[in-house]
C-alpha cells in the first residue's frame, strides 16, 4: 500500500469514528435508527477523505470547513484540545483549511499541529522557522512548515 492510500484509509477511519460518535450515536439513542446510516457513513467518510487529500484545494477546504461546522457546532470559537490536531482529521483540517477561528495558536496547540514538542516549537520559532504572534505562533507559519514536510499525502502524493 502506498502513502496516499494509507493516509486516505486512516483519515476515512477517523472520520467514520468521529461522525459516528458525534452524530450517529446520539441519533441512535434518540430514534434507534443510526444503523441505517452506518453503511452510508462508511462510503461518505471515504469520499470525504479522498476530497480532503485530493488535488482540488477549494473542494478540500470547503469539505474541511463543512465537517468541522457539522461536528463541532456552537457559538464559541472552534477550540479543540491540542491532541486533536494530531489526528488524521485534525491534520487534514490544518493542512487544507488552517484553523477555522484563529490567526495564531498557543505553543501547545502549535506543537500538536506539528506533531512535535513545545520545546521543538520554541526552537523553530527562535530559528525563524515559525512566526510568533500573540498568543503564540501563527497558523500560516505552521501551515508553511507542514507543507515543507515530505511526503505530504494531502497534496495528493500518490507514490
């Protein structure tokens, strides 16, 4: 299996898990009908993963924003825990849409987004590889840093 296929499958599984627990499980508790949606969810999760990892930036960004809006509704700004950014879905969101509600994030969140330690974030910022901005590090500089990593299955690296 290649990197893109592995990334797609991991992302589809993550999306299926999150959508199932956040949307289908509550519906099943209320109406007892979520089983009817499980097969459809499996197919949709794979399609969303392919879009999020595909070549069409606009479609990927739109899909990321739609999913975040549906899965994490509320009046407060979107603020998941730092560890969420390390999930396949979190990585797809940061790479394709950035942070839906922040220009800059704390060092802890930046570390989660990059999959490194807080000290690693400080080191990169001190070397000018990440841009500081209150309250911590700019999302734009994190996205640039992620884009320089290889291989990037989000950019459609099908090798």
